[in-house]
């Protein structure tokens, strides 16, 4: 079933930084990616259910020192996938590596929010990405455990196979109040314009279907097992009030990484980069400068 997707001619008219948008085809995927700034390449990768818009406030600040590469994940927002594409973690990581090859860019720094951090870690372990610094914002890298393991994946697969489920969820998202409540359930608070952007995405059955397909295909166990082999410096920024990926879970990830630093950002939830963009940029650049001072590291 072909479901309506966000239309660049309609939703795209109000999309943040649309003047920096490009559409790139590679391996059957049609990527929406924004390129901004100058200097070494820095990759920004959003999490499940979002899009490049989630970095709208970070981008002008980081673009002063870096060439930013900011794609929509496969199937999300304005990036489309071919029939049969399964958005598992390895497949998503491999597809993103193909995009970077097409753009002929090799990011020096890679920043991922939530599931985006897992994709970047997978790419680095697979040597498809060779950054000098990884940054995880509310990094989602711990597998489900206990009862959740037995019911979450089958339920997600069932929903992903139902076009009706995507349509019903999208219909509910037409109510701005329901989207705002969903955002607040993660421990974050956004202004009206921020909620509206998520509402535009969530009201699209095609986008919702891609989110469900990603959730149904996600398996973090192999990545979690491989984290001790990830030797790259890894900065973890956690929202103190994050209800989606609690700080305790991010401490667990930090303990498995050989070169991790965990910093907690007060008065923020899971969308910490949208709530306090200037603080997040300051912490990222401070880590860049700290590593730059190390001999032969930068």
C-alpha cells in the first residue's frame, strides 16, 4: 500500500534551512540532505520519528566551523526508500555510508541523537565511518530487556505491516495537543513551532509507516556487545530529565566504551539539543577543542 508522504512542495515550503536542501539518489534511495557551512565535515543524524529539522538551531552555530551533512533517515520525512528496503540498524548504517560516498565527504565529527547515535556507532565499528569524535545526544544503544523483549518487536512488526495502523496514528497526530503530550512524555518541552514541525511529520502516514518499520527491524544487541571495541572518543550528552533514554542507561553505555565522557545537561529531556541548542553546541565544541590539543589526535 502506497501511503501519503510529506510533500516537499507543501511541507517543504516551511522547512527549516530549506535553501540548503538537496536530493541525492544512491542505491535506490532518494535522500533529502542539507549541506551547510565550511571546514571539516560534521555529520548530524537525527533519531527515530524526527528529521533534519531537529538540528535547526544547532546548524547555524556549528556551520561556523564545519561543513554540515544533515540527512533525513531512510523513509523519514523527505527521504524515500525502494520497495523491500528493511531499515535494520546494519542496513541503515550501510545506506548512510553510501550517501557519504556519493557526496565524497568523510566526517571528522559525527553527532547522533537517540537511534542516530546507534547508527553512527555501527558505522564506526564497521569502518564505514572514521571520525575523530563521536557525540551521542540521548544515545539509544541499550537493548530492550525482560518482558519488553518478548512483546515489543512482535508488536512493532505487526503495526509496521498494517497500513491502517500508520493511517490511524497519523490521523491522531492532526491534534497538536497529542503531539505536544508525546514530546512532554520524553521529558522535553518545545515551543509551538517545534511541536508544529513534529506534527507535520506525524500527520503523514508514509512517515509514520517508516518509523514503525524501523522500530520493527531494530536490534541493538549486536551493537551493545561490540561497544568495548569502539576506540573512538565518544562524548555522551544526557538530558537530566530524559524519560525515553534515562541517564542511568547512558551511564551503562559509557561504562562499556573505552574512551567515553558522559555529561548531564540540566533542565532538559530527550530532545536536549532542541531545548538548549547553544549549551549542546558549546559542549560539543569544547570537546573538539580538548581533543585538538592532544598531540597527533586532531
